[in-house]
C-alpha cells in the first residue's frame, strides 16, 4: 500500500495529517474535514471490490458467488463480487447498500473512515425484515410492519398496530410506547414463525 510521507505523523493514521493541514489552510472546520474523510471512504467502497473482514459467516457470501481473496489491511479483504452486483452509497456517509443484479438490496456495509475511529463491518439482508422504527400515524396508531426487500422500493407486506398510549407524564408515555412496540414486534415474530419459518436466513425466499 502506497503511503504518503505524512502518514503516521503525530501518531495519526495515513492521510489524516494531510487532510487536517489542508483544512487548516483553507479555514475548514475539523468536523467538516472528518465528514469529507468519511465521504471519501464511502466513495472508495463503490469503486473497489472488497468487503470488511467483519462480515459474518463467509459461507453465506460464498453461496451467493462472492470470492474472497487476501486481507488488504486491518479492516478489509479483497473480494470478487457476483456478476452484476455492486455497492451503492446511501445518504449517510458511513453506510452503503449491496445491490444484486436485479436491483435488490442484499446487504449493507458500514464504514467509518474518520481517522480517530475507524471501523468496518458488513451483513447480508434478510428478504423479510421487521420494521418497528415507524412514526406514529396521523390517527394516533403505533405501527410495526413486515417489509419485503425483494421489492423495489421496499414493500410493506403485513402490518399490526395499536393506539398511542395516553399519559400525562412524557417519560411514562415513552416507556409505554416502547412496551407497545415490543408487544407488536412479538406478534410480528409469531406471524413470521408461522408463515415464513426460515425468515432469518438471508438466503431464503429470494
């Protein structure tokens, strides 16, 4: 790996000193320099076939056609993707989606490229995913839904809801809301076990 002459200066990792000095010369705040570094790291993910070393069970990836090579550094391993698969950046600079040859999201990559805290990990996406992080509806319902990642955009295929708890104390109401979400999630999990028993297998139902 080619290294800049400033790499490692002041105990900082490669590229960090150069980035901060350039920011200082142009009056760029440190937080903006860090954001730029993270965006550069995300862009690099889309132009080079590799995966984080932390990617779970490699046999699952290999079943889909990924071919692993040698580690590139402490975070990444060289990897040949299946034909037509790619990495697409999301709106968040630390996260990218792995898209298959049919345009479906099949996995996610998280990569924090900031010099002070670097990490990377990847996971495969199940076709069916429980989404409890939905806003309260206009008619005051708390909702948990089952989403189908084989659809583009993701399609909600099953939904359960309950009334928003009413309580004068905001902390108590928030706690009641989370408990309601837990109960709805349990209902959804029971539905999945009955109707889609292999739903937690990222290779199933595609």
